[in-house]
């Protein structure tokens, strides 16, 4: 019976790793060999596989709190994310009804795969996409004059966000994921669809899961937002850093401000670098029912020409039975995403990734450097609830920037990548 369940689902495979991250992944793989490891099935990292691991998974499956939970060790069926089947398999393993799990995590042999020249950026550390610029020499003028590249070096940015965890999103996930860009899915967590294992696959594919509250009530409630955050953490093992207010109601702004880096509203508009857009009521474009690709292209083309960030709010697709608000044709959506990708100079990414860059740029842009001998020192603070491991791309007239005592490498694409986590940078002659 268990093996019948295990074979019922076969969702889309992992998204292809971007070519310009291959060298970084190799380094991470090498470092992981030195890190502490835990047995497959050890869902609470106690060091052994026992009945507590099965109970831990069972509790998360019914949304009960747990102290220690590590889904990377819990998915012993390797099919459709962590669910009650994994708990049953671990229990069977503990009482020796089975000798091993149906699968083992893959341990690839490290290989130094050459990065194609057209996408190579050997100095990339951020995971940000690489712009088309190339062959730019390191500046050799006087040290100073930090310039932060808007939108990571692209002309503009686009984020496609999906609300409500509707079934037409779930049923069409394989086609969405095949577009090979990162989306944001805002989960309304009290709905049964929010527990679908497709969202675990979405996390593995690099997409963002955001908070759309537990009850989708119009009036703001901190406990309602917290319940949705806890659900996403426990069910999918990720922390939501952004939210979308139900109905775009502005009462959620104060709740979002103490919990997230941004809140997407529903008012029309787009966002410029360093502008005064309210991070807790960000504007977006909500396509009308059956919107054409050309209508959506007009919005992204406008953002491109103005150097802005255009957020989309989409609820679902035509032909479904979920009653999605203002559904659009999936084929039209595929055409508009393909259109933006074909331009090659627009950054398409999740609300978290683009939003963190926009906020990070605003934080660092406000800084005036202090002098320490011949060095210039930049210190900054970040907004509350800011996600870790975010970067900016910058350049100077001259000098060499240092972080954590080490010089930063210049990219021939025209920038240095600075860690926002460091909160300081020293520019030396």
C-alpha cells in the first residue's frame, strides 16, 4: 500500500542550475564534505533514526509545532516532498519491518564543469543573474564615489506573484516552472490547497513562498499573519520574508512592518530605484480577466524604458474550477514571460529577491563614508526582518573594496558584489 502511494505523484523535476553558478556550487559541495552529516531519515538531527523522527514529521503534517525539524533528512521517499508517507516509512524502519528506505539522497561526484564563456562570471558570489555587459576593466581612478547598480545591472525588474494557492496554479505548475524564472506564491494557508506538496517542489525549484495570511480576512490581525508564517515554516521549511495583504487592504501595513521586509498591495503602479514607494503597500499590476500578452507586455516594456520594477498580481488561469479572481490565459502568460526574457536586459525574480535589492540599495545609498587614514569606511544598517545572504552590485572610481578583511574581486561585467550582511565596507587605495 505504501509503495502504491509513493508512486502516485511525480511532479516536475528540479529547475536547471544557472550556468554561471556552477563554480559556486562546486565550492559549496566541497565544503559540505567537511560539514557534520546526519543519517537519512533523522528528521530532528538527533544523530539516530528512531520513532521520534516519525512523530516529528507527523506533527508537522498536521501543523503542530515542533522544536527541531530538518526536511532535507525527512523526505525518505524522494518523490513529492515530506508527508505522512515519510513518517510511516521511518516508523517501519525503526521496528525493522523494512531494511532501508525506497531511495537515498543523491551524492554527485564533484566535477569541474567548465562554464561557457558567454555566461561566465568567475567572481560571482551572490547568485544574482549576470547582465549582458562584459569586458569592462576595473576602474583605476581616485578611490571613492560608490555607485550602486540599479536592479543588479539590468534595465529594470519584473516580479510575477500569485495569490491564494489556487488549484489552477497547482495544476499548471509544470508549465510555469518550465519558464525558468523565479516566481512568488502567496499562500492562503487555511485552504487545503496550501498543503499541496507542489509547494515543497516550488521551494526546491527556487521559487518564493510568501505570506497571504491564514484566513484571508480583510481586517489586519497579527496572529493571523503569524499563523500563516508558522504554517509555511513547519510545512515547507522556509521563512517567508514578504507578504501580500488580502484584498490589498491597507490595514495590513502595520502588521507587515513588524514581520516582513515588504507587503504587496493591489494599487496600480511600479517602483523606481531609491524612490519613496511604501514598502508595506507596494503597487502592482493586476491583469484584467483574459488579459492578452500584448497588454501585459506593455506594462513590462514601460518598466524597462523607465528603469523601474513592475510587480504582477495574478490569481489563476482560465479553464480551472477554483474561481480564481480575474483569471488569465496560461498561454498568454507564457508569451509575456517569454517576451521579457527575450529582451535579455530585464531582471525577472521573486518579490523577496528584487525587494531585498531595492531596500538594500536604499540603505547603503544613504551612507556617507568616514575616513580612516587613507581608507574610506562605509557602514550601514538594514531594515528589520531582512533576509540573510543578500548582495548589491557596486563600482567606484578607483581603489579596492574589502569586506571581512579580504579584497573583493572585480567582475568583468562591470561591478563588485558586496555582502549586505557584513554591514560595512572598507575602500583602500
